[in-house]
C-alpha cells in the first residue's frame, strides 16, 4: 500500500456534443460493456491501491449510479475503500470545484488522513491499462518530485486538445505547452500524476493561498524549473475520449485484434458493474460481421464494423454500419444506421435512415417517448 | 439471530448420473446452462426474486465448482448480514459422521441451521430444474389454505404421468392420494419436487423419521404427513419447468432458448436470472463469421459459422469451423475447419482443426445406451481432441486424447472413450 488514488471525474465536454448533456465524460460507455472510469478504477485496484477518491461535479448521476457499490472493483474493504467527493458547502465556503487543484484542495483531509507515502492522480476519461506501481518505481528512481505519465498520439489526433510535453534526455520535463495550435512533438500529458503525499499537500495549500486552481497551469507548468518533474512514457494503448471523434474512434479501436488482445486477452482484467443481461441472441436473418456485440442484444438484421452495447435490439432488415450503438437502443425494422453514435435508450422507428459520414459522425438522440424526455434532461441516463 | 418467516433449503448434492461425462467432475446443479448460466442459478434467482433471502445449499457430490460459483452469494444479492446463502456440506460430529443418505436425511442433518432462524415455513427446493417461480405466491397459497404442506405440481400429458410422482386432489387443491411413478396414473398432476412445510411439522417429521435409511421427501416425509392427517395441498404451476436430468432433455432445454420468442424467456426485465459473471467483455464476431438462431455468451470470439446453437462465455470458434445444433460451454475452442453436429462440448475443451463430430451412421452406445442416446456426441470438460478426428453419434469422449486413441482417426458411432477421472 504505497499510494492512495484520486480519480478526476468531474468534467463535461462541449466537444462531446449531445452525448455529454446526459453524463460526465468519465461515465461514457466504452467497448460494449464498460464505462470510461472503469479503466482508471481497475488500474487502481490492479495496482493494489485500495484507498481511492473519485472527484465528481459535472452531471454525476450516471457516474454515481455506476459506482453505487464499490464491490465490482474490489473496493468494498475495511482497509481503504472507494470515496466519492462531490463539491459541498459549509458555513464558510460555498464554491464549486474551480479547477483540478482546487478540487483536491477542497478534499485535503483525505490526504491528511492517509498514511501512504504517494498519491496517484488519474483522470477518469482515459482508456488504458497501466500498473501505477511502475510509475512510482520510475518516480523513485528519477528522484522526481512529480511524475507525469505521457503518451505519443497519432496523426489522427487533434493536438490542440492536449498538453504537449517537451523533455530533456533524462526524461525531465522542460516545457509543457497547454493546448497548442500545432506542435512538432506528439508526446502529450495523459493527466496521470505521481507525487509524494506531503509534497502534494504543500503545493495545494500554496495554490490555495494564491487563489490558483489548476494542476497543469499552476503546479506543473509553474514549477517546471523549480521542482524535478519527469515524464513517464506509456508505450501501450492510451486514448482520451473527450470529443465525439475520439470517442467514436476509441470504441472502434476495440474491433482491432491487437487492442482486444491488450484489454481482453491479457491479465489483469478491466472490471465493471455487473448487469446480469442474458446472452446475446441471433435470430434467423441475422448477419453480423466484424462487430462487438454485448449481452442482452437481440439481432435480426445486418450489423457491420460496429460496437453494440448492452440490450440493443436490431430489427428485421435493419442495417447498422460503422456505428456505435449505446445501451438499450431499439432499432426498428428496415432502418439504416451508418457512421452514427446512437445515444442510449434511443428508439429508432422502422424504415428510417440515419446516415453520417466518416468525417462527420452523426450523434442521434431519439427517445420517441419510450423514456420520458424530461427524465433525460435531468440527467438520468 | 433475526427471525425469518421463510427460509429455503436447496438440495444440490446429487450427481445427476444420467448426464454422463458432463457430471464426472461437477455436481449437476453446477453444470452450465443457456450459455452463461449454471443450473443452480435458476432456483437461487427465484429465491431472491421472491424475497427469500436465507438459503441453505446442501452439497455433497463434487462440490468444488458449486462452492466456487456460489461464494458468499454476491451475484444473487445473498451476501447478507442476517441470513444470505450458506453452503451446508455433510459434517462429522461426536457420534461419527454420516453422508447425506437421502433428500430428507440431508435436511434433517441441518436441523440446527434451520432452527437458528426460527422460521415459520421452510421451502424445499432442488438444484436441478430450469424454471421461474414466485415462491411468495406459493407461500400465500399455503397460508390461505391453512396448509401444513404445499407441493408445487404441474399438469403433464397423462401418457407421461407415469414417469412422475403424481398427486390426486379433492378438487379444492387438497391432496387425497399419492402415486409414485404409477403404471396407471389417476391424475396428470406431477410433483415438481418443490415443497413448503410449516416448520413445526417439518421438524417433527424429520425427527420422527431420523432413523429411516435414505430418508426421502417423496417416499417418507410426505406419506408421514399424510398418515398423520395433515393438510397437504397442491399448488398448480403452469409456467415453464424443465427437469434437465438426461442428456436429451438437457440438450432440448438449451435449444428451446433459441426460438424467436422462447417459451422460457430470459429477456424479461423483471425476473432476472443472476449468475456469477466471470467475463463482462462483449463478444467479437469476425468478418467471416455467420451466426443465426443462436445465443452466445460474453467474451466469445467467433470467426466461423454457428447455427441453432448455444455458445457459452469466452468460446473461440475459429475460421471455417461450423457448429450446428450444438452446445459449446465456456472457455472451449473449436478448431479451424471443424464441424460439430448435435454435439455437447463441456467447459474448457480444445477440439483440434478439421475434425468432424456427431456425424455418421446411427449406432447405440456400446457402454451406456441409456445415457448416451438421441444421436448426441458428448465431450467432457477439459478434453483435448487432436486435429482431423471423426467422432460419430451416441458417443462420449472425456480426457486428454491423442491421435493414438482413435483407430484410423475415428471414434465410430456408439463409441466411448474416457481417459479422464484420475485425481490431478
């Protein structure tokens, strides 16, 4: 028990368009059976980090529902556990979390009351597998004050939504450019940090007195010459899902055998809340090619190059291509869906056509009264 | 201990010998069913869905898989501070030790467990039936009749009634006569092996009958209650109920799940069947795959063709393989180019490439024609079958086999090849 964990899960994202109006980014469904935060939670539990705080703020209903029991990630323990920290008001204080550092500062007692020497801070919207102990080992080896986990992103990624990291030869961070318009290096900040608990408390208290609220701007960038801040390169798969395009691409990445092998074929596993759906059912006329199908799906039509989440129904003669179908979606007979993301609980009438393009993925929110719309607006997923 | 109005005692110690190699190393209640379930999930889920939160599970034959599956009852919400699920194996006491010698004897040996909850009623269940039943309605019926014993019964075709324990009622539900597997049944109401006893009567009867060898509910306890003039009622159940005691009925019950609207519907929102979920990831269906009229469990990777089949979790079906009318349980691999016809493949089996199983001429099984029938080929768990082997109908294979075990690369119809069984 070398570290306590913090998962930053309070963010929404305008770039997720309609998808984020219903839930925090960390609660976005991923790869048929998971939510984004399952990856950080599973990494924590698989790294034997037993005491984990999750910071929530933006539209947290789905997230809280998902974490209504901590036993799925093995956090239901006497030693440690899963703690959800939402902003709270007192007689002297009534602010929302004004930034990532402020969110941690407002829960400073969590750090004071821990005894573990290190803190692992992770964001809830990253899709990756990582043994945080390896980062802690690296951190110790480099005698670092802060270690930032970095990943090299491909040319398909929009670099302007990341923090680009420049390092010296030994890995020490010399420069961190937040959201550059363009950049020659593709090495970006994954939003995963290791820091000694005592130092974190000191830095957070310093930030608070100066009314600074952001981990990246007010700690990493500000202290880059003053503290020893190192980059740990994460070589395996990493993806941040907080735009519609990235979300679509990340889900479809799971159709690649090497990505499935990494996440599904190799231990340790990613855990999620168990929902007890029956096995997926393929009726006469079903034709499924290169797709992920989750439990509870009933398929009568044609599905190709797509990811179907739990309890999706595909009607007779319906065609689903290159699409992400979220949970509990009904697709009527002879309806065509191409290059779309269908929001969960959607009801698509028969004989309709929903077509986006590979450049412009269409997000479809179509409730048709099967679930009341005002319940949707209020954030009940 | 907090008093419980009704507790359940679930008999899960039987071997189920007519399932042949499927139950060589697991008790029948732990045999896989319907892709992702095990048979015992049905009564356990019925319990929690009916509000029965205290369940004693009596185990005896090969309990390892069963114990690992049930654990502390998390999947069924039976991890409770008061009650919950308790595994009850036979135990040693000051006077010696006894195996469970019959259904009622097993319950008798756990009298203390039952009494610790001071129940008013005890529900007796068996762990080898596929059905959904609201035991609360059964209890309401029991109370409304002021009954001492209520037996769940279901109408069966009269020509089949002689296979069952049959009850004769007075028209108002009260049972006047029992017939155990009668040649000429007087009624078509068959006992389902599900009983509610008023606790006082049950404890009295079990204590009175404690020295009866092989003490059994159908043969001893119910007749005891009848002889003592107790009020015994029949509760008629008209839903789906299947005893999966033979390979044929086991296969049929699985196949019924793949109908477009199955008689036994797992897709209903409000009576979920829970199971220990070891895999949560979705299944992957490859570009060359073709699946119709089938159900598939989580995490399976399908590259071949699957028709009319029930496939479990984490099954791999390689390119060019074809699976027809078969059951493939979790973790098994069907090699490229292999064809399965009406085959039951138990868990974690590896079938090589270009095999053909379940085809060829009809021949009765050489060793046990009563068990291995209905043209089924049955492959026991953790079996290995090498490449290019042909296996006929009414056959059984179990264990790590090599090409040398097959004459001319073939196990003809009716063949029996069992190499497993040693403790490893």
